[in-house]
C-alpha cells in the first residue's frame, strides 16, 4: 500500500510546487507591469454608430476578393470553353451577401418611440428578413459554384476543392469564412 501512495504523493507535491511557482511568476510579472491607463487616456474619439460598427473597408475587401479570384483562376488553368462559366461564377461571388441598408435617422427615431416589447418584435421581424436575404444570396452563390464546378476537369476540381478548403480555414493559414473565389 505504501508503494501506491508514493507516486500520488509525488504528483501532489509536484503540482503544489508548480502552482506556487506559477503564482510567484505571475506576482513578479504584475509588479513589473506599468499601471493601467485611465479610461480617459485610452478612450477613442467618438464616432457615429455606423462607422464604429464597420469592420472592413469595402474597397479593400473588393480588391482582396479580386486578387483571390485571379489566383484561383490562374491555378485552375481554365480552357477557353470554361471562360464563360468562370465569368458567371466570378460575378455571383462579387454580389454582396448583405443588401439591406442601414436605417436612417428618421427610421431610428421611429424605432426609439416603440415600447420595449414592440422593439423586440420589430427586431425579430428585421432579423428574419435579413436572414432570408442572406440565405437566398448564399443559395445563389452555392448554385453558381456548383454550375462552375461541373465544367471543371477532375484535376481542376481537385485544385478547386483544395483552394476552397484552404480559404475556409481548414488546413491553411486563413481562418476567415469566405466563399471560394
């Protein structure tokens, strides 16, 4: 019985020492860190709601997508007979997924006049509409991709599959969720 306790005791002792060491390191690191800045010192200048929420510059995104499409097209080594299918596919991929415009000031003022339950219901309706639009756009892209894919040779399909997988973050460096193309 003493033999079975020794590994357990060693494990417990090692765990305690590791915890104490980590705590000492953390405490020493905290002591050498500069004091956090006050909220006023780190505050960003006030920006309108729409500007603050926008994550990507549309022009940069468009340029990035065009570059990715050019790279894919070069890797696929398309034949002249496949060019028409490529053009249809590329055009479908360029269409924005989100078509709804941001509400203007008047719409926002009307929304602000609603009671909380009415706002919840209105947001549910708007969310349902946006999701339906998004689903329709995704379906359109999916069908365009399938149509184009059907025109590819088996070797080209392998390239397309590999590129689509890499672009979705499975097996590559890019973790973004973009449609192939």
